[in-house]
């Protein structure tokens, strides 16, 4: 067991922290917030993420800015054995397996339901969703990233960890014993054919659950691109969704390459890393599956549904407010903008719909990469238009 696993980056096997050696940027503050947070009475934040998408950064940012605390997994009985790949050695953990094999354990969940930031890389399986519901978790934030870029980070992450991580990762999928003797190109070829399909299915699963008629959990989608561009607004959106109070946004952490598992964080890295053969294979694997899932989920976003209802009832200010909330979560879904424009125009402010026609990466002309882009400039522009409409009498 590496000593590094007892440092700041050794959060939990739940979020792939074995053998971590990333350098912390800001140590968790022990000083109280300006208004002391009684964490014992605050519902925990449950956070789900695709591996290599900003998980570590998000956990530490929320801890430093809210006063909530991450569990001290390394202090649990049986942690060393668990860290080496032996499941069920930690009786107080809340999950076994990891990522696509991860299952929440009902008996373990009870230890983390108040004053805690915790979560998983788990799929939106029936089992996991039922355990969350029965444990009293009502809200879940899900962090999304283009699976091709997350995949690139994953391959380099495994290469950095080295052979000592093989036993742990065997609970997710098989890694050949001579894998670390292979050149990087062969590792990419292997991972594209084994690990990459699981990333597409993982995203599909959460989008599909969001669109389910019987969905009982409130789900919020946030994006790696959102984190990368404006960490403060990213964390703010999560905090507001979970009704957290007394947030110290001045403690936002700057994401830097080489720290907190943050490698390069660039878009479209896969274009440089994938061979032409692998690019064709990945395109064939993905097809338009993620785009269809995104559009179906966005169509059923509760805020968009409410905006359309308010429009029908001539409640234009309420419609505009709900449409803005829908855009915040699905910023590249054209019908949300159409609802907002209809509400704004009903309030007497002219909006040129031609503006949307020239927008890149907006449904129905959305690419897979566009699903994961967070266009702050567009969002801010329509917020300004809505503000102008909401501050004048309805005609």
C-alpha cells in the first residue's frame, strides 16, 4: 500500500484514488465559515461522475467552500485490503465494485447521509437508484464529459499508476498481465475495444434515467467544460441545486494540469491520440446514441415542461424563468431557447431568432462533442435579454 494513498488525494476507492500521487493545490481549511455550518443537520451531497472528469476537483472544492466534509475512508477498518482490490473488507463502506461494476450497499449508506460530500462512479442501475431512494437521498448531481476525452485521460492515468494498480482495476474489467509491457499505441487499441464502450453506455444510462417517467430522484447534470471555464459558477450551480447555504466562493480552487488528477483538460484530445482506424471504430460504437439520449432527457426537463405550461397560460415571466433554468442544465437544446424567446417577446422585447440559426452546436444540428460543451457566452446573452423582458410591463 503506497503511503501516497493516505494523502489528500486518497479520498476513496469509490472514485478511483488508489496509488494517487497528485499534488494538492489548497489544503482543506479547518477554519469555520463566516456563518458556522452545522453540518450534522445538513443533508449530504451525493455526486456521481464519469471517471477522469473532474471528480477530485469537485469533491475538494465543495468541501473547502461549504464546510461539508469528505469521509475519511483511509481510517476505516480493512481499508488497505480494499485498496488492494479485495471487496467487502471495509464493513462501513457504502459500495462494492467500482464504476460499471459498482453497487451501493444499503447498510453502509447510513453512515454518510448528513454533513458529507460523497458519491461514486456508479452506473444508473436499478439497484443503485433503489438504494439511493431507500436511503433518503433525494438529489444527485451527475458530472458529464465527452467520453472520448475522458477515455484519453483514463489511459494515461493507468499508465501513470503502473502495474501496482492492476489488482484493484480487475474489479472493473480485465487488464492483461503483460499490459504494462505494451507500447502506448497497443494500450490504446486494447482500451478502445474494452473500456471505451462502457463510457458511452454509462452516459446513456444516466440520460435514460433522467428521461424515465418513473424517475424518483432529482438529477442535475453538470459538465466538465463548465468546470474548466468557470469553476466558481460550476460549484455555485451544484450548491444551489443542493440548497447549500453560506458558501465561501472565495475559496474556489484553481484547476491546474498535473494537480488533483487534472492532466490537460483539453477538448478533442482524442483527435490527436486515436489512429484513423480507432477514430472510425469509436464513431461506429457511438453513432448518435448520446445525442439521442441528451435530446430525450432535455425534452423532459421539468423546467422546460413548466416553461411550456406557463406559456400556454400566458404567464410569461414565469415561463422565462423556467426556460433559463432549463438552459442552464441543457445549454445546447434549441427548444429551451425557443421557449425563452417566446416568453421574452410576449413581454415586449424583440428577439431575432436568426441569432440561434448561426449558433454552432445547437440541436437539431448537435454533434456528440457539442453535447458536452457549456456555452457561457450564449447563456449570459440570453440571461440579459430575459432580464430586460422581466423588468418591463407585459403588453
